C-alpha cells in the first residue's frame, strides 16, 4: 500500500482524516486510533495478550512522525507513543472502522469497562 496523499489532524486534535489517492477520505477518531493501537502494549505478542483499553473517550493526538516510507507514529496526549501505524493498517482501520468500533464497545461492556 502506498502512502496516503494526506494525513490531517483536526483543530481539536480528536480526529485524523486520511486520504489515499483515488479514494474518498475517511476519518478516524483519536479514541479509535488509541484503543486499537498496533503497539505491543495494546496488541500483546499473541491474541490472548491483547488488552482492552478503557477510559480514552477524551484522548487527543499530540503529534505524528513519519516512520520510513511505510508508516506514521502517532503520539497521544495520555503519553502513549509506541504505536507504528503502517499505511496498510490505517487503510484497514478506515475500511473496517464500524465493525472494529462495535467490537471494541462490545468488549468494554463484556468486561464492565467504560470509555471514560
């Protein structure tokens, strides 16, 4: 997957708009990006180790830095900065946003956790 044409953070730092060439832009909330971070801290080293991250309703994007030609590191205002979001992963999140968000909300409910 090639790099997006544009990554734009909203003024309130709570929304990332991703635009790939020839495709409609899509929006990913900072909360979704944070709770589905590709970092080992969230994903673990196996599916059994994956963590459901609660309390991130008000998280914001503090900054972004390119990682080579294949990804971006997103820093959040809660201090989390170890997720490397590849162009493929961002595209997948855009395509599967609703399903992944519904799955996250179901996990929170199942575990008795809250968005915060």
